[in-house]
C-alpha cells in the first residue's frame, strides 16, 4: 500500500506528458483523486523514456512539447512493437485547427480538446484503457 491506500499495481498507471505546469498539475491531481497511479513527463524525449521505464497503461500526450512534439513521440511509440499497444490520448489545443486530425493520423488512439474538463477525464480514460489480463 502506498500513502493513498491504493495497493500498488491494482490501479491503472497513467503517464501525463504536458509541458505547461499548471495544466499538468491539474490533470495529475484529478487522476490521483480518481485513484490512478500517475507518472509525469515534461517533454517528448522524457515521455519516451518514461514509457520504457514505467510501462504505463495509458498515455495522455500534449501535442506541443519541447525537444520532441507529441506527433513525433506518437510516431516513435507506435513504431515500436513492444510499446504500440499502449493507448495514447492526445491533448489538443482547441484553437489549433487540424491538430486532432493530425494526432489521429500519426497514430493516437483518441484526443481530448483543451481546456480539459477534469470531471470528464476519468470517463475518457476508461474508454481507452485495455482490460488487464
Ligand atoms: Mn504544450
């Protein structure tokens, strides 16, 4: 048990990739409140590293990131046979026309438009989580 009272390994692990600290903290807080395990990354390169090290059950991936953007990170993750089964939900900026289409085109499994409604977030995540063996 960790200090949230959740038995380790019993709840899905979500990787949150977001360079904006306020957005990241908001999403992380909402996920923890809903009982998820959370891992964080602040740029595309760190995202790839954390996926390999932490084996998350799902990735919430901001598109506009330092070092490597979310499109390129998705291409790399979906191009790796050992990682491509992890669902990726892109966090797309509402104002950026075409970013959802582009996210799906490069292999994201879905997207959520910003601003993120944290009350709806667990519902979105549940839709994309794969049943565990
Ligand atoms: Mn960003």
